[in-house]
C-alpha cells in the first residue's frame, strides 16, 4: 500500500506542476494557485510516507 500511496502523491505533484505552469501561461491566477496547493498537499503526504517508513525500521 505504501508504494501505491507514493505513486499517487507523485502524480498529484506532477498534476499540480502542470496546473501551475498552465496558469502562468494563461495568466489564470486561480489555476496557478490551485497547482501550488496541489504540489504542497503532495509534499505533505510524501513527508508523512517518509515518517511512516522511518518507523518501520
């Protein structure tokens, strides 16, 4: 399950990156901010996965 969660987090981060760049290119501040939020959310989830991995050892 951990590997699946990590993959989902990476996909969310990549999607956020795309939204942020599209928002910048089209001057859509809402989309740009949504992309930043998606990336931040994915980063927090990835940090949680790293903490879980550290306690497994």
